[in-house]
C-alpha cells in the first residue's frame, strides 16, 4: 500500500448486510466519519431515509446478484464484506445442507463480492476491502460456522496478496460475540455493534491488515502459537 491511507471521509462505501446488526452499525459509523455515499444491502428491499444511503438488494449466494450490485455501485471505493449466516449444527450429525449453506454464504459469498468489486476498486484508485471473520476462525467447536470463518480468514489472506498490485487495502476483522440478533441465543458477554464498528473503521483508517476487535480475539490469535488442544471454543470463556 505504500503511503496510501484509506480514510472514510468523502468516500463511497458498500456495506453488505447493512440493514441490521453490525452492518447497520457500520453504516452509521462511516456516515459519522463523513462518507459521501453508502450502499447498504439486504436480501430483500428496504428503505433508509438518510440521503447519503442507497439501499440495494444482494443475495451473496448469487454471482449474478453481486454483478448487478457492481453496476449500481460503480463508484464504490470501500467495500465491507459483512453479510454472513450462523446455522448452528455439529459437523458430523448436523443437516449437511445447512453446512453447505453456511460455506456458500460465509466463504463463497464473501469471495463472490470480492471478485465482483475488485475491478471497481481498481478503477477507483484501489480503495479497500474489509472482510468480517470471527474469533471462532481460530477456535474449534462451533461446527460449520467456525470452519467457514477459518476458510474466510484464509481467503482474505490470499486476496490481500492478489489485490496488492492494484493498491487495494485488504483488512480482515476478527470479533467475539456481538450483541445482535444472530447471537441472541448465547448467554455470554457481548460487545455492542457500535463499539465493534468503531474499532473496525479505526483499523481501516490506520492502514491495518487485521483488526482484533476485542480481548477474546487478541487472546485467540496469541494462542495460535501454542498447542492445538488450546484452540477450542467453550461457552465458559
């Protein structure tokens, strides 16, 4: 990236899954920092009355849908790959269709969006691609979700190399439990979406390649150098 720094002020931003949860908080955060326009996506139509927000439909399981979004958002400079799904089930005994759906959204959906927007970002000066992972990328015991987030982490690390030639900053974000509808069934300490969104954008603007949004993620990353038996998710953490 050289001396380039991706500041949000004055930029055109895409947030997938921007209707609710962390995505909605990211929309709020980039607007607060002066984003010129934000494309916020959801799987079905919705409205946002703020003049800077353009809502759009996106089904990340469809390459055609991702391509259609790039036609509408050809001025995009920063893309937050936030859309994801949590379908709890054991790997061995869970419904295999739920396993494949999890990977199709969390891994291949992320890649579809990245592939669609890579030439747009290149044409607009490089910009940034920010991919959401999880503390569970590094911890066994969360079934297909954790496995999909581990794969997404690997995809992001390879995309960083492949997009380096076009001056695109690629940021991988790891976070523990966030207080959203996706995690409502878990009785664990949770960060607010606003807190995590602020840390993500702080990292982006500091030219980070990886954002560890909380202590749990920092501890899990540090444990990667230790025995693999220590890399297990427990509700008691």
